[in-house]
C-alpha cells in the first residue's frame, strides 16, 4: 500500500467533490479524447496490443529501449497548466528485471523544450516500482511538484524516455489527477 493523500467523500455522495482525472493515454485514441502518441527511435511502440492493462486494448510497449529513445504524448490543441494538477499517474509492467542504473525519465515539455526537470523511475524503489515484478501492472503516482515546473507554466507534451541501456516494459493508463 502507498498513501498518496487524503480525499474527503462527504455524507450522501459517492465520489469526492472536485476531484478529476485528465486522460493522457488509455487506448491510443488520440485527440480529442486522449493525447497523440509518437514513438521516437526504435524502442517504443505507441499502439501495441501485446499486454494492455484491462480494460484497455492498446499500450505503449518498450522493447530493448536504448538510451534516449522516447514515447511522446502531445495534447491535440492548446496547452495545460500543470499548477492545476497534483499527480501524474501511470501504470508500468516490466518485461524483465532492469539492470542497475537503467530506467525511465519522465518530463514535461512545451513544443520540444523541457520545462522544469525530468523525474526518474529507477529499477527498484522509485514511487513504489520494482522491475522484478513482471506479472502485474504497477501504479506509479508522481507528485507534479517533483518535476519543478515553475508555477503558471504551460506544457503540451509528456515524454517518457529510456536511460542507461536496453530495458523493456509496457506503459498504460496515463492521466493527470487533481
């Protein structure tokens, strides 16, 4: 179990008031219901049907992802202000245990320019993730504050890049939460 925060559900309701998710990737549907996914390099495939997280029908698959290859998710039109969100949530299923000093970097961009800093998902222990678990999707919740994006900054892209050498994984169910 990983405590992410406290949510108030008031008497006579079935959901928290004001809480909302903004879908980035669920089934590679693209704009306007999801962000458009592009794979850069040879390691990622944005529309894999190999191991999607139910009830999805597609996932982002990484196979022998070399250092620097990335999957880029871009909003169809406009930008978003990250100050309006608390968490970036994504699910990852490892294909095999990642070697030491290998992992994923996640970062927010505005038309190709990094805003703030990348956040690393390492092989074990980062955000509760462990690459030795190859049978289940693991939910990773990264506080937006960890990206150090200045308040009021708008972005239109999310990049997930490999670092340190060849790793394999499936990524699905990516959303922003407030």
